[in-house]
C-alpha cells in the first residue's frame, strides 16, 4: 500500500466557526484537484472545537510535494486567517493498512 494520509489539527481563529473555515476553503478545494496524487479530503470538528483536516494521497511523496507548493501558490487565501496558527499540528504518513 503506497497511499499516505495527511492530517492537520488546529483551532479556529477567535470568533470564527467551522462554517467560516469551510467557506474560506473554496480556493484551496479547487487547488487540491490539480496536484498529482490527490484522492480525497475530509474536514471534521470535534466537540472540543479542534478541527481535523485530512487528505488522502496516492503517495507520501505526492502529498509532501503538494504541501510544499500550496503556501507559495495560495499565500493570500482567506483560509489562513481562519486558523489559529499557533495551534497547528501537521503530518503526513504512509498508510500501512486500509479497508474500503
């Protein structure tokens, strides 16, 4: 299995909601359809207010390449202002098992 899961967790900027975050992702969602290897994206919000943004890639290498490009290609995206940057935790790991 060569797929990789990219997981970013964070809190939203003060006063914003998950609806604000999702709305601010319009350009990010469009951009994600372009890089090679993108499979899917899911955004979840826990009862504790933490957001989990998950992306599935065909390989860790493709996910890492996309991650290194997105900040330079979408530096003015409104999504950046919706995130409490001090709370961000990001990783991309190769999948070792899958079902479905």
